[in-house]
C-alpha cells in the first residue's frame, strides 16, 4: 500500500502562537528574508510556521506576508490577498523508509508530480501562491537547494537557508526561521488549498 504525505500550504493571517516559548525557542512569530520574485510577486515575510507529520516525519513549512499564520491555517477564510511560500522537507533512508529530518542540504524533487521514485536522500518540494481564498492556485518550484541549519521541535524553531529556489526562470533566495504550529502536522489544515503530495512508496 502506498503512503501519501500531504504538505498543505496556505496563506497567512492574524496572530502568533499562544504557547509559551522556552528560553531557546526565540520569538513567538517566525521570520525570514526572501529576495527575488515569482510571477512578478515579491514576498515580505512577516511570519513563518512549521509542523512535523507523524509517521512520515515530513517537515512542512509555510511563510507569508501576514502575521498569525498558524491562526489563519486553522480558520476558513483569509482577511485579504496574501502571498505565501510553502515547502516540505523529506528524508528517506531508503526509497520506502521516511526518517526524521537532519541538518544538511535538501535537493529539489518534483514530489507533487511524482512519476518515479526519488530514492534514498533528502528532498524538498514547494509552491508559491498569491492567495485570495483558502484554495489558492500555486506556482510549483522547479529547482534549488534547501539547507536545514536547525532541526525544529515543539519548543525549538526550524531554520532553513534557501539557495536558487527556481520557479521556471524566476528565483528566490534567503532564509527563514519558523515557529511550531500544531495544525501543520496534519495533512489537511482547515484553510489550505495547495496540497503537495509526496509519495514515499511502500513495496507493492
């Protein structure tokens, strides 16, 4: 039976996490700096959140130009046009065995349009969207490298450096520090219309 990992990406809205951070957890809002544009749209990061999918260990990251992304992901509407970039990090010890992510470089693989197996390794896929609803149409990435510099948990942040993240001829670069958001451990947050389906296959 095949297992499906769904990375649900969405736009952002109001309010940071209400959980009390530990001294090492840093600020309650995520942050980031992104240069470049996708289809003429830039992204000024005002918040960034992440979750970890049980079983697959996929790390799902969403950054956007509104604060309180976690609150938005749990709702059913967004307050207005919101620019967002979301991606997933997947670590396969074998072609059929997902394991916890570790620090290092993650190579791009078209997990959403999967036609063959990525094989063992560390992979990512993602999409950029300018959303006006909870079901936006995204532009999928086509290349680049994500470097995970800090592995996150419920009390520590995820830190990632983005290098030459391609969307056709457009490119993004930068870095992001994302805070934990419990809803992103699920495959389908209430407000999330982009699903990047990764398939670490089990034997037939």
